[in-house]
C-alpha cells in the first residue's frame, strides 16, 4: 500500500494500492543478457465508472493523475519514490485495466472520462511488444528513487515479503525468472502461489522475448531518434479519445513532440520517409508535415506528396494540407492541384473540413497563377517600351 503526495507536498489522507497488475517486457540477446526492459503498472477495476471519471476511487485517481511522489505504507514504510513527471512517460507507465467483461480493456490516464484512450488488452500487448507502451527500466539503477527504483522495489522487496495474514506474496518470483529464462519447457507458462486461499497481492505478468540471432555485434536500433519518433507516432495512431477537442489537442501535442525530436536528434528525412513507406503511420506523416512547415516549398512538396496516399485519418490530412497552404503562397500553381486531388482518398475528400482546406489551396494556386501572369505581362510591357 502507498499514500500519494500531491505536487504541493500534501500527503493524501488514505492509502491505496500502487497497482493490481504489473506487466514486464524483457528482450534478451542470444546469450540471454537483457537488451531492453520496460514495464507498466495497472489499477484494475471490474467496469468503467459511469460518472465524470472512469474510476470512482479518489485516492487512486489522484495517485495516477496528480501525484509526482508517493510513500510506502507497510513494506519500506515511509520510503518515498518519484512517479514519472513527463506526461508521455507517465501515460506509458501508469494505466487502468477493466476486466469485468470481455474483451478486457486497457485505458490510458488521466481518469477523466473525456480524456484517456481505450485499447483491447490484446492490442495493448501488441503495442507492448513493439515498444509503443510501457516505460523503459534500467535494472542496474537500483538506487534510483524514480521509475527504475520502483521496479527494483517490486522485484527486490515487495515480491518476497509477507502479507498481513502472514502468507507469502509472490513467493515463487525467483523460480519464475529462473524457469522462463531457461526456455526449457514452453508448456509451462504460469507459476502461482503455493496456497490457493488468502491474500497474495498483485500479479506480475512477464512478456519475455529471447532473440537467438541477436549477438553483441548487432545494434538494436539504426538511429536513436527514429525509436522515439515511433513511440510518439504509435501513441498518435493507437489513441482513441471520445471527446473530439481532447483528441485534436492530444494529437497536436504529439505532433509538436515529434517535430522537436526530429530537430533535436537530427533524424534524416530519408529515414523517416523510408519508415513511413515500409510501416505506414498517420502519426509519422503528421509529425513530418509539421516539421517541414516554413521550409522551402519544393522540399516540402517532394517529401509530403508521395506520402499522401498512406494517410487514412482526417486529422493527419488536415495537418498536411494546412502545412501546404501555409507555405504555398507564391509557389503552388494550378498544375499542382491535379496531382494533389488525385492522391487524397475519396472518403476524406467528402469531409467538410478537408474540402475547405482543398478549396483554400485552390484559391492560393489560382491567385499565384494570376500574380505570375501579371508579372510576365508587366515585364513584356516594360521590355517593349525600352525597345
């Protein structure tokens, strides 16, 4: 049990569990050393609460939504830990799980009914495998008071301890790790406590991938920046927000973060384009479009136009068209319009907002043509006078 600490230092009056289920992803090399590890902690509920928040437990809501720190009650009593402060990291680390009826669904924070995004648990596990959710863990950093330290607490202190009823909680954790790390018996995929009754605390689910072909000579990712871009783009692609304004706000925020990554990590545009062509992503296209705003029009056109057929979301196409419109004045001509119209999906063309963007671009193109024609005519007149 823990008690949350609000940003102003106020200790929440009541205790609550840090989580009901911890999912841990471990990626192993051929020699079974850990290449990558990440985890997510869930508060599990039977069903979605029907009010303004998806869960009705005030302390649990505040812990995940507001608290930057918490302190342990019982085990490691009064020891304080830091929860992730970055909104994207926090969204990856702390989530809700609704298990009362199928399909089981995961849900991102915050707890406000109009804000978080739902995903079937199978989809969550797929995202967990492709590094789109869960927060990275450095198990060598045991002294950390942050996320790494919280994970070390789970493995080193909480798992071997006893509950209030003097029954061992997760007593077989070491046996679980030893067994699955041997990969000797794939038929055994669950090891539970030795007693069927009593309190045993939250469960730990391991997703272990052993890559027998990954040796020390290989690198895990070709460019550090593209890894971060994938994470943000996957959040953009997989997040489903009920409230339209919140959806637009959150996806716009993710686009801004992708733009910052491209700038700060100097991710080559050809790597981003190749990634989009091989693994189409509305999120990557939107992030790239926002990054290209204000650059040379020819560069913008050459980078974005081939990607438009990959767009399936209205928000993404809206970002691309606004970028083109913002940089089109003086550059875009009517001959560009046929190419643009031919690439946009018919389903998206029928949307009122998209149609307005296209009309705006057409007006700019025809105005550019008129200005150019006037300039050519004026130059001809001046030339005649001098002759």
